[in-house]
């Protein structure tokens, strides 16, 4: 728990998948197909890799098929070109409300620029919703390292203790916590109970969530 009795909330930092977009079911289907192809002996592996970067997935689960990694990457790139990016309920209105009250907003995602170009193609106003959009190319270390969320705070000109970070994965939540930022978990990918210990507060979506709500919870 971060002590925010003195700090003032100045920025909200958001992960992408499972936090802005309800894409996790699509990714689960993709990785299920790859896991069944290369590791049928490990049922449910597609659930274990959630919230990890592609490099982390390859190093931990596909190191034995290094020659197939470029092929999997190509399949993933093609998959992302055709997938949809539906907003999580209430998130657009929430972000607009934050910005109307002077709160800086930024994306802090492990996705790459190529993936983001697919997002921009479907949501032409996406860039205007945020002050900055940081991708995997911007970080020295991946989540759960604090670097992504420390960079997120720095790029919008605020201190970490003045930020709220929104995440759905264990690695993401650990990254926010390690950066000493107020940690809000979304139970879109993992159960509310399982992410509770890594979060200051857990929400299901952004319905009934606004600037006043966030300020109250922050303090």
C-alpha cells in the first residue's frame, strides 16, 4: 500500500491488453493453438503465459524450439492484424473525465510499435486519448521490473508517487508496485482474489469509475 496522504494524483498510467482493450480471450485462443502444437504435454499452458512479453514467453516456454520462434512471431503478427480491439466497459469515458480534470494519461504496454499501428488503424482517435504511448521499444527492462512504470511517470513529468497504475497481469501489477505507484488491478485476465495481494484496489471494469472515485481511493 502506497501512502498517498500527502501526494497529489497527477497521472494515470495504463497497460493495454486487459486494461484498455478486452483482448485477452483472443490472445488465449492464439496461444492455445501454439501451445497445443509445440507442447501438447502441458495442458493449459496458454493460461500460464498471460501477462508476459514475447521474449519472456520464448525464453521460458519455447526455448526448446528456437528454430520455430520466428515462425510463431510471424503467426502472431498476422493474427494481430486481424484481431479486434474492443474497449473495456467505461474506459473511454473514464479517461476523458481524468483528462478534463487535468490528470495526465499514458499507455505503458509491452506491445510493440507494429501492434500499436494495428490499434491506430481501428481507433483513429486513440493517440489523442493519451499524453504519451510507451511500447516495448521504450524500456530497458520488462515487467515485473519497475522500469516501464518509472518511465511512464517520467515521460509525463510527474513523480511515481503521484501516479496510479492500472494493470491486469501479475507481472504488470508487480511492476507498478515496484515503482511505488498506486496500484489498481483489473480482474479481466485473472480472478479478483488472485490479484488482490498485488493491488491497492481491484475493479472489474470502469463502470461507475470516474475522477472523483479515483481521487477518493488514491487518498
